C-alpha cells in the first residue's frame, strides 16, 4: 500500500510528493513542525500539539494557511487514507518557495506537508533493558539565539549530538546549556529520580516542553510522586536512582548508563515502570477519534508497540 501524503492542498502518492528546491524550509530550515502519535484509532493530545505548532509559527511570524479546525481535519484524513490505527503523524509548515536569498518576504505562500505512517525509534529490548547515553560536548542552543519553545525545522544542533552518541557507541546524547546544566536529549526530554523526588529540567534552562513530558508530570503527581522542574547537573544523572527519557516517538524509555556510570542497579526502575504503565493506559483511552464508526481492517499500518 502506497503512503498518501498531503502537500500544499492535495493528497498525493508519497513517492510523488514534491516541494520546490527553492523552498526555504529546505534551503534554510525556515519552518516549524510537530510529531504526533495515534493509538488504537485515536490521536493523542492533538490539541496540545496543534497549540504548540501554531505558537511556534506565530513566534517566527509564519502564517499557517489553514485554521486549526481545518488542519485537524486534514491530519485525521491523512490517518484514514493510510489506514492508521497505531502510527505517527508529522506535520511540517515551512516558509515556502522563495529565492536563494534569506528574505522571507520573497516566499509568497507557506508549504504544508502532512505524513501519517509508522515509527519505531527503539526496539522493545531497549525498553526492557534500558539505554546507554552520553553527555554530549555539543551545547544546547541558548534561548538568546533561538527560543527553545519554538519547534523549528533547524535540528542541526540536535543532530550533531546524535552523531556524537553514534560515534561513542551510545543510544542517545544529552545536551547541556551554556551554563553546564542538563537540558534534554537530542530528541527527548529527561527525568531523574532520586530520594523520592522526580526531577526534570525546568523550561528556563532551554528545553522544548514536550507533550509527553507534560503527560508524565501530570501522571506522576496524580500518583503521589513529588515532581520538581528545576536545574539538573550531570552529577545528578550519575548518582540517580533512575533516569528515563520521554518523547512522542520514544514514549517513556529507561536509561541504565550515563557516560560509563551505571544508573541505580543497572536495570529499569520501579518508578519508570509504573509511569510507563500509567502512560500506556491513558494513550489507549483518550484522544481524538480517527474513525467515527469502525476501525480499519487487518491491513492497517501499525506502529510496533514500544
């Protein structure tokens, strides 16, 4: 079955989907995006993702050529066309076609792309056994240069950290800010559990506030776990009882080794397991329905469950 992709007003075969080589998203990373998950025929926290998309676009003075209700309908349509039951949706809005100069005034119309397909960031064994991560030498872009709340198409900073993880035979890399405090991994937020308190870097250190991160904070507090959004030093990762990452693609995944230091007893901990179970429960029971009457048949494109 061929993937149907929405590009600038129409659904086309994925192999035929095209944007201009003069598109400023391609030339300069000038645009914003969202990664969204579907579980059992429901899109999880679609409203939160769309809010962040429109906020990011507004911040860079990019006008999305669809209102929120219309864009939501297009996202659900993309899921239906590709028979998504469990899957991943990528929404990209770029400045659009311009010229070889930087001036955004030369871009007459934004480009909108919606892809609904599958994703598998980590194999199931890594959810059981945990990840090995490193502290990257690459520093997180300071908010004075680029506000971390903007989910932009420019991910080179994150990619350089990921390359460093690959070269160090690690699964993921954590970026520090210019002051030396932990921000996030290349594609996930980070949580540290120690002495009965669950900590995660605060927004002021330069993080992208993930939708999954917010869900985990909410679940933890409902479960009676003390949560602090604060400043975290690399030392706090080394001596933690538990460390885990959160993200739309990764969901919740444990960390058992940080730059050669074993975390806790070297196995995924009970807090992670409890929160992951609670998270799986909510994603399977809430969300925006894709199929109003019935779910697609057995030919549905499904995500391998993490």
